[in-house]
C-alpha cells in the first residue's frame, strides 16, 4: 500500500511524524508521503502562521534517512492556492526540497474575503448564498483549481472535487448536470497536459459528510481514459487513518485497469 497525503503536528495533524511513520509500517504501508500544510503568506491570516517551519522540514529529512529500509518516506507538502498570492505560492513551492507537492483549493475569495469551503455545512450554505448560488460557487472552485494547476509546479492535485463535501444526496446540485460535468472535464484537460501530474484518490471523503472518496467514480474513470496518473491517499490527520480504506481503493484502480485491458 502507498499513501501520498498525510499530516502531522507540524501543521494540523494530531500525531507526531514518528507516530505516523511507525503506524504506517505497522499497517503495511510501503510508501508514506508526509505532506504538511505550508505557512500561509504574511499578513494573510494568523491561522497556519506556525505551520511546517524549516526545522520541521529538516527533521523530516532526517527521518527519511532513519527509516530507510523500513518504509519509503517522502518529504512532501500540501500547498494552498490563493489567487492573490500566486507569487508567494511559487516561492513556497520552490524554497525547499520536496519529494511530493500537492496543490489544493480549500478557500475561495467571496466578497474580498477568503472563505473555507470545508468548515461546516451551515457555513458552506452561507458562502453559497453570498457567492450568488451553488453553480457560481462550483464554477469558481474549478476555475481557481485550473489556475493553480497551470503553474506546473506540482506532483498531485488534492481532493479534486472537494466542493462536493456537503452535497450528500445531491442536496445542492447534481454531478450529472451538464454544467458541472463540463467544469470537471475542463479541469481534467488542464491536468492532463501537465506532464506527470497525478490526481489523488483521497479516502478522507468517506469520513466527511459526502460519504465517498474524492474524486467521484465517474471522474476517476474519465481521468483514467485521459491517462492521468492516479495515486492513493488517506489525507490522514491521525495515525488511525494512515491506511484508511486504501486496500478498497487499490481494488477499484485494479478493476479499472482490467476493464481498460478488456476494451
């Protein structure tokens, strides 16, 4: 098993890097990427200002050597896209060595303020209203993701359809609607022309309101058709989630590969 997305106490995780690594070894994970959140731009917010400093990064590099032979440890990072801070993002992506860089969109700018799309259902609904409706918000999300991807600095796209987090039972929109599928397909096309850029199959969605992995099955199938690399992750913030439903997702990818061979 391989897990390309996890967090420690160096950002918003609940366990130390050592605890996460030891649990991964125990659970039979052969490759683990520790991808803590980077420090946000100065003056942007007090939140995340202490995340993942140079000392933390150096410590992970030492752990990579210490655990060599027991597990393939990747020293990574999860980078957040803020459209007004593109230069800062580029700086963060390039300032240190990373084995694995994830690009994600967690916040959208609504009325001159960056708002989290994964806070609570109630807060999400308030953002929908302020954005002028769910279709406008969803289109904004995928548009910002495409802008981030075009920078060409990353190894993987994090939780591609995170915008569905509170859409269980198509409460706000149907992912079968033409406008939604068009937005996703445009995004996959941008991803596909970035050489080697992968889409992660992120099992953390099973722990969220949406109750399924990111991205949805149909998106995984379309990505496969476009020959976009697929990698597995649990987005673990606690050691108990280090191998969360990884085997199930491995089987899903294997089934897709078999279907592709039989076409």
